[in-house]
C-alpha cells in the first residue's frame, strides 16, 4: 500500500470515529432532555390517548357498558393530553383534577379528588347531576371559571366523558377531558397516589 493510500485509510477511520462520537453525543443529549419519554408516547400518545377509533362525539350521556372506544372530542370541553396536563399542573393556578373511576380504591393521579359515580346516571336532571353540581361548587369555591379536569381509567372509559358533559351542562367555562386517564399518566411515569376518602355523586 502506498503512503497516499495509507494516509487516506487513516483519515477515513478517524472520520468514522468522529462521526460515531457525534452520534453518541446527540443520543445522550436527546435522552437527557426527556426525548426518550416523549418518543415512548408513540403516534397515538401515551396509552392510545390520541387514538382515533372513528367514534362520533355526542352530547348525550353514555349508558352502560362504560368501557369502550371513545370519541376524540367532547362538545363544550377541551381534550387535554398528558404533556399538556403536566404543564397545566405546573402553572400558577392549577386545575382541579377529578377522578370519576369506579367505586373501588385504586391508583390515581397525585393530587386528584375522587368522585365515584359522577360518570353514571341517565340524564342531566337526575340525582347524580344535582349532587355533582354541589361537589363542584365546593371544589371550585363557586367559581365557574375555575378549570376542571375529568379523567378515569383510559381512552376506553366513558365515565370521565359523561362527568365532563355534566360539568359543561352546569355552565363551567373551562372543562377539560383527560382522555388518556390513569393509564396514560402512569405510562408516562408521572406521580400517582392511592385514592382515599372519595366523595360519591349518587
């Protein structure tokens, strides 16, 4: 091999090592910046929180079964995803988190208020509506502009959809539906707690 060929081979190997080092540095920066957690969400968000099953939104309360694919939107409310909710909770005036899942104690979002039964019932004139409105008045201190975030198990749980509709009917101005619920929150590795002493809207 000529001197020229040896020099070119050496330069080529050095270039490969430099490129590999740059790629490694970029990967480390990506991970340190939370890039891995973001990419883990996938195209449909955490735990399918943004998945479209082609279900049309409705202004009527869903009756049993409460488990099943949900719409992407909710009339009169805003849908919030995991990272958006995380930012909301870090703001100066955080929203009221309301868990409406089932009757049994379970893992929920840290800081959430548990109101079991709020997603059940038959119409907006039933006892559930009346009790829920009383509970929301206490939680919001009578402020209809206070942000309320409703959630349940996952994007296949209609209980939070129903409860959010009830809050819209009660004329709350900032109603949010956290569609991904507990499943998406835990998939993102965010703080959780056990439910305790929940109120009942029934």
